[in-house]
């Protein structure tokens, strides 16, 4: 599997692998498709995970998830800052996602 160098490369790679939706996390709910479709964070499976650390600025730390919602058979990406740049509202949910990560074979 390729290892992307940037967040943009990770999102492009995941899109090429079928992760076509752009998930947004709002209050513990993932939304996509102009917010017409939703699921809870607990419903998704983390199939891919890429973490990026800024070479000199901890504020550049980002994480990109490749997520799968089995109920809607939807795959998409979620990108967010972590560490000092993490949004406090989503930090708890991101921790939950990373602890459930199981790579696809």
C-alpha cells in the first residue's frame, strides 16, 4: 500500500480506493452528502488511518481516516487536526476512532 506524504495525497489515495464521501463530524454525528446522510461515530469502521506530524510546528499535526458505514454501505474520509491543533469538540470522538482502528487486510 502506498504511504502518502501529505494530507492531500492521503485524501486522493483514499478517494481512488473508493472512499468517495467527505465526512464531517458535528456533535458526535458524521454527516456527508450536503448533510443529508448521517451516522454516529460508533457506527463506523476505521479501515484506514494516516497520521501526519509537522516537521517543526506541532500545530501542523493532522490525521486522516478512511471510514466505512456498513448501514449505508458508504466509505469516506475524515481529516482533522490532533495534538495542539485538535478541535476540543471532536477530540474525544477522534480518540474513540483511533482506539477502534483495525487495518483492512
